[in-house]
C-alpha cells in the first residue's frame, strides 16, 4: 500500500478530517487524526496491517509488542499478518510492563508497534522494556508517523503514512485569525 492509498482509507473512514479543530491538548489544528476509526473495522485494520507487514519482508520476527491501548489492535493484526505472537505492554503505575502471563524469552526478536507515533515516548519505553527482558528489538512499526521526523529509533522505523499535523496555540492560530472556518471540537460530538 502506498501513502496515497492509505490516505484514501483514512479519509473514507473519516479518520482524517480537515477544518479547524480544538484538540484535547488545547491546541488548534487544521487536521484531526483519529486512528481508532480506521481500526474499528477488522477488514480495514487487517488490510492496513497486511500493508505494513509487506514493508517488513525479510525481517525475522518472533513476536510483536505494542503499548496499551493504542498499540493493541495493531499488535494483534500485525502479528496475524506475520504469523507470530501478539503481546501488549501496560502501564499500571508509571512504567510499562508485561502482565497477564505474557513473556519474552532471552534473544527473541521483537517488533515494537504503535497505531500513531507522535513523540515516540511510549515507543522508547516499550523498547526499553523489551531489552530489559532480554529481547532483541528488530524494528519499530506504526500505522501513522506524525512525528515529523522527530521520532528516531536505533532500528528501522516502518510507517504506512507519514503526515505532519500542524498545531497552533489558540492565540497564534491562523484559522482563528481568518475566521472563515468555525472551531469544532472533534470527539465531543454525541451524534
Ligand atoms: Zn484556531
């Protein structure tokens, strides 16, 4: 799948909106990305993760690990495509750990996955967890990379879609200044 095809899927599922949005961070943006909307349909999630798996051809993977909640579906679908185990890491108290009997054997080749990588912070933390358990991180994969190149890993980083979602402080927002598009708060709509 090329980026154009992926973008088409996002738009078809209303997962990437264009307009003037007030984000939960308080910042304003001309775009709104909600990856959960492309993953809510198993067929779409499967198709996207198959596309991501194709980018990983030749990489030997024993298991896939993603941080909960965002990485759970991607971990599962990617594991299905790669025919390996799917694990997820949780953060009950500040730091990520494996629970529910999940384990990584020493030397196992682990792919760390996410739905969206913004700063890469939780991905770095899962990488540290995998290493602390004796696993070997063989790559990072995400459906979307919106880090704008800021998320850099010591392994290859595969993403289906690399987009730069611009954000502005309300007082600096050009869309507020233009007053052409009313400000909306996605996710707060009840319909
Ligand atoms: Zn604005």
